[in-house]
C-alpha cells in the first residue's frame, strides 16, 4: 500500500478514538469513519490478493458467462 493510504487510515482510526461522544451526530460521524476504514481495509486485502498468484474463484465466477 502507498504510504499516504496507510497514513490516511491511521488518521481515520485516530478520529474514531476521539469521537466517543454519545450524541447522535457524533455517533453518525463515528459510523461513517469506521465504515470508511472497513472499506479501505477491504481494498487493501483485495490489492494483496491481486498481487499474489492466487485465483479468486468468487471473482472468476462473477466474470464467467451464465449458460
């Protein structure tokens, strides 16, 4: 992963730790940041899989013609 990607994720994780308030807006913001971190982690996982010499059957199935 590029260093800026890792740094951005670290900043978001710090933001989540700061957003521990109980009001509705704080909870919503924390949820958005946590979801962004999860999406970044998913992207990172897929990038690692693409770099390996491993066939992702789920990806292959989605691309195969149905017949």
